[in-house]
C-alpha cells in the first residue's frame, strides 16, 4: 500500500488553489480501491518559526481541520493530525538534526529569503534579533514530518521542492550510514490544471502569503467577495478568449479555474465578462456545500478536536516504531 502525506500550514485562510491542488486529490485517494493510506497533516509547528499570535494560531489550526473535513476528508479513511500533537515529530526532528549539516539547512531558499541572507552579506547581522533558530532548522522538522510516517509520496509545489529533496537526502544518507531505517519519499507534482494562479497577478501562484487578497479566492469567502474578486481578475486587451499561457496568462488562468471547478471543457465565449460570469457560477457551485458543511462543523469544535485526537492515536504506533528504529540505529539505549 502506498502511504501519502499531505501537509497544510495554518498560517492563513485556505484558498481555491489549496482545494484543487491538494485537498481534492486527498479526497479522491479515499475513493480508490484501498491502495493509498493517506495522512492529512496540519503543520502548526511550522508556524512557530516566525512571529505569530498564539490565539490566532490555535484558531487557524482548528479552522484548517474543519475546512478539510468540510471539503470531504473522511477521518475514517484519512488520518487527520496536527504535527504538534504527535511528539514523535519533534523527537525525530532532533535525531535528524544530528545527521544533517549546517550548510544543508542554511542554503534553503526560504531561509535565505525570510532571514534576509539573500539581501547581502550584511543582512544577517541586521536581522539577528528577529530571526529564530527554528527558521533555520524547520526544513529538518519537515523531513521528520515526512519520514516519521514512512511516507512513500508527498504532494509538493515548486516552493517546497527543495525541502523534499532535503528529506530525501537525509533519508538516503542515514540509510547508507546507519542501516536501512527510512522510506525515501517521492514527490508528487500537481497536475498542470491544478496550478491555480493569482487572479491579480497571473504570473504567480495563488497563495496565502500574498500581501494582497485581491488575487485569491478563500474557501470560506462570501458569494459577494468571490464575485468581486473574479470580476476584477486581470485579463488583457486582446479581446479573445483562448488558452494562451504566454500571451494571455490571465484569461488562461480563468479557463483553468473553470475547467477545474466544473470538470468539463469550457465552451466558446464572446467576451471576458461572459467568461468571468461562468467562472463565478462554477466556483460558487463548488464552494457552497463546503461553506455549508463548515458552518455545521463549527457549531461543535469539540467534535473536530476529537477527530484530531483520534488521528493522533491512529498514527502514533507507526511513528513510534520509526523513532525506535532511528534511536537504535544511532546507538541510543532503549
């Protein structure tokens, strides 16, 4: 059986790109013939690498769990966990740090960007007081998140490819040095149609971290907000609706959203306005039942917490076995 780990960070509201690129494949895997064992992981520990509001983090973690359930994640077939609630993640993190070089972690692109090292040699000293050590080591935590569950497959976007390669390198080197201990994971790339781009800047992916909400569609956004965002989506002056990623990236993105939301090839459109109206209808048809189910689940947050606890109990025996193997390989006492 193939074991697949899909991670979600509780650092902002989940959006349409998350639904199409990560959540729907997770739900589809449940409907297969039992060949995929899936884990949906909320990476709340990763949010501690930068300044954060503890109250908001707790609320966001619960919200992400609730949205995943509302979108169709079945906790009877997919383990739903928060990595902070599975202590084997942090224990393996330290053990892997002992097998990872400083240079490997320091050259991660996201660390350079967030720490200011990419700005020049003097930037590090300027940011020393604000840069947390966890920002340097969290790619190793990400490796622990993956390896502790013997994950065969990990869906990743371009922004996380480097981190998955680090996990693969750590696992391969550890196995070679200390004996066969870890499953070496493979990257699963989202289909090209699943790459939903920013509606205000169609040259970049739709993202929670974008400074402006004008280009993304939140899964819990109201119909009015969705209509407004799509109506203001960037197009061009060509005046023809066609799939042309280079010449008409905005129009191409709208066509991709329409196809992804309706599971059918779009027809011919005489204007950008007509295209935007049909995209709006397709997005609304997809998101309305998710919002409705989210509202129902939100009335009983204790139920969602119970599901997280059950997911933790489900995955911990396997995670503990991985940690025991790792400890033994490193020469630690039982």
